[in-house]
C-alpha cells in the first residue's frame, strides 16, 4: 500500500478590465507546515478573469506534479480557489458551457488523474498569496517585465493559520480521501487550538458556500462547443515556476496590496483603459515560401502547402490553449484565409476580412527569387532597396503605399476592437510595417526583421496613441 503525498494548490487569476491586461498566480503548499513549496505566475496579455483563473489552476497543478514527478497516483492535490465557477466546473457540478473555458478545463483535467485532485471554494481573503502573485504578474506585464520568483514578496503574505503539525499520512486506494482529510483537519485544529477550523482539506459533505453571480465571459464565439474531452490541448510555452522564496527573509519588505495601489503606466491607467492587442500571425507556408520567391497580392494567390496546413493547425492549437483571442481578422488572400479558418474552427470565432492587410503587390517580380529579380531588373531592385517610395517593376506597390493602407487598416481595427485581443492573419510586409510603425523606426527597418512562416508577433495599442511591441517572430508553437 503506497503512502500518499499531499499538497495544497492555491490559485487565482485576474484581469484589469475583464477583458483587460491579465495574469495568474499559483502556489503549492505543504499542508503539514503551511510553507510554500513552489510559486508560479505569468502575465498573459488581454484576457477575461475566468481565463486567467483557469490558467492559474493549470500552472498550480503543473507545478505540483513537477515537484513530485515520481509520485504517480500517490500524489494528492487539494485545490483552493476563490473562483466559484472554476471550482464547480472542475468538480463536475456545473456544466462548462463557454467555448473559451472548454480547452482550458480539459488541460487542467489532464494534468493529474481526476481521483488525485479535490477542489474547495474559499473566500478571496483566504487566497491572498495567489492573488498577490497574480497582481505581481500583471504589474510586471504593465511595466514590460517578466515576473520573477526571486523578486516576489507574495510569500510574506502567507497566513499564519497555515502553520500546523504534520497530519498522519493518508493510506488507501487512490481517491479514498475521507479518513485522511478528517485526520488532517483534526491535526490542524489541535495545532491552532480551534474547535472547528477552516482546514486545508475539506470535510466530506461540508456545506459549500452559496455560488456568487457569475459574469458571462466576454467572447466573440457564436455557439458553445461540446464538453471538454479528457485529451489535453497542446501546451503553450511554460510559465515561470520556481521554488518559493524564504518567507522568513526579514530584509524583504511586503509588497503593497495591488488592489489598493493607484494604477499607473500605459497598461492600466484608468484614463487609457485596456489596450487593443493585435496578435500578428503570418500565414503558413505555400509552395513558394521555402523557395523564397516574391509572393504578393499581384501573383497567383497560392494555397497552403501540406507543411503550411500543419503549421496552421499548430497555431490553432496554441491559441486554443491560451484562450485569449477574441476576434480574428484576415488578409483576403487565400493562404491567410486558410490559416485563419484553422484557428477560427478551434476557437469558435468568425473570420473578418480586411483588404488593407493584403501583401504588397510586387508587380513583375511576382513568383521570382531575389536573384532572378536582380538579374532581370537590377536597377529597379536597387532603387526599391534604397527608397520606400520606389515601386517594383511593372506597377507594383511601394513600401510607402503599403504603409499607408496598413496604417489605415490598423486604425480601423483598433477603433472597432478597443480593449480586445484580435488575431490578425496577414503577411510579411504588413506585419513588419505594423512593428516598424509601433517602434517609430525608419523604413529601412523592414530589412532588419526576420519573420518565419506561421510566426507570431504582437503589438498593443493604447488610448493615448502609444503602442508597445510585445512579441516578434515567435515560433515556439511550431516545435
């Protein structure tokens, strides 16, 4: 008979705007001592509260599993969250109706065997550690930083009520928690001298608090999809997870409560509101892509190759796992519409087309390699490389003309989807142009950027006209 290893996971997520700049926090706790064993937190861009809360749960369960990789079915995790929605849905008592929640719930359910995980709703006041981590992550994202465990002060807010003598080990088959939970609560009560404490592990049959009124998650999806399956969705890039800092370090001052701190900076200032975040996805490969041929809006409008279709599906799985995209806008060209359709099918969203997102018209250069253009139209190529006002041979578009229509498309989209996260499926030149304009860089910066097929970039646009480049040429989802 194996001896179960018990840990507690406290998780939380928040959004400053719902949807708005969002982050999550999670901490793994030793129920015997109340000491934090590991922390995880991450800024996730613009998302709803519910998405952030689910991401916190996923990070907490992942961190618990990573701490005891050899425990197998003997690992017992008790999750405590102040989200009634997540607790009830993961406990199987509430149906998961919203399509944005389904892949996240499926991921959470696949991390550990269902019999190894129990859930408890707690008031927000009892979830301060995870809440502090989530706010630290949002503060870091607002300031353009990455949350680091070494700089966190969330552990200093650990409730003294966590400290308790070690409960007896739980013995029995997986899922047989009744006796162990009772002994754990009794040990905690004895340690604190309380008759009926609020223990780390709930008593079976304990009365649940009345569910709060849940606000419907904000989404552009039309109809709910099927219930989440047991199969996990592909993982996004791993969130930072690290051993918790020593909570006895007196030299570290407690961080101020983020909810009481006046908000400053572009990401959260009340007069600016949540930014419109444009996630820029280059289309997947076509037959012309690996040959590095000019392929704009004046050529044959090729379809995705088999490799390109696979890239589109990988991107779709990535965005489904993140759960942050709320709208999809595509270039009218076939390769972009096919890539966008793959993502839309996974997210349950419609695809809107904007003519301003099409690729440059390369005129007589369409279908040629750079070397072939240099041989046939050397003078025109040299002029094109030297000036944004020069157009390709045969009446193509100059970079200045492309910048004008791309900027107009950007302004339309930002105005229409203010405060939302929009996936733009487009091409090399429009993406480079959006990044260049956001940075205030000169036209020659277009030649200083690399953009792989199906790569992801991101720019956030704020109410005062400022922009912030968040990502460039990320291909981690394709590996």
